[in-house]
C-alpha cells in the first residue's frame, strides 16, 4: 500500500490550496481516509476524515474552511483548504484505513 500526497506549498493568508492523496492497491473504496497535520513542536492532529460511505468530520479549527472529499474511481482523497491562516502551517499527512501513512506534504501560510 502506498500513499502519495501532493498539492502543498506556500500561500498567503486568506488563500486556498487543494491537497491530494493518491492510494495504490485495491479496495480503496472500503477504507476510511483521514488528513492529519503536524506543526513544529506539536503533536500530530486530526484535520478531517471521511468514511467509505462519505460521512465526514472535522477538527473545530477548520470547520467551515476545509472540505474533505474522495474519488473512489481515482483512489484519491482530497482536502480543499480555503481561508487559510498562518496557524494552518504544518506538514499534512494522509492516513488510510487507520493504518497506512503517506510521506506528508508541507503547507506554509504566510501572514
């Protein structure tokens, strides 16, 4: 199983980014997927998650700004991030099925 994140980068506060996590292997559609982030000196935290049925949940800090979605035909999960804030700066990781982690993608939001 391999997960490859992409879409990170440097953006100004108030801007937007879309992260993608492409998964290899079969039966992607039955896995719950999640996005986590880890800022320097802080613990990794859940940002958003989506079940196989499409139910979602979000950290309070990103509700109304971030949207998680999935395309099972492409074995890909997305994180649409709007109204970005400097405190959103972190390495963002994809998690598949509660077991497999991606390598992470850096998101930096400048003030």
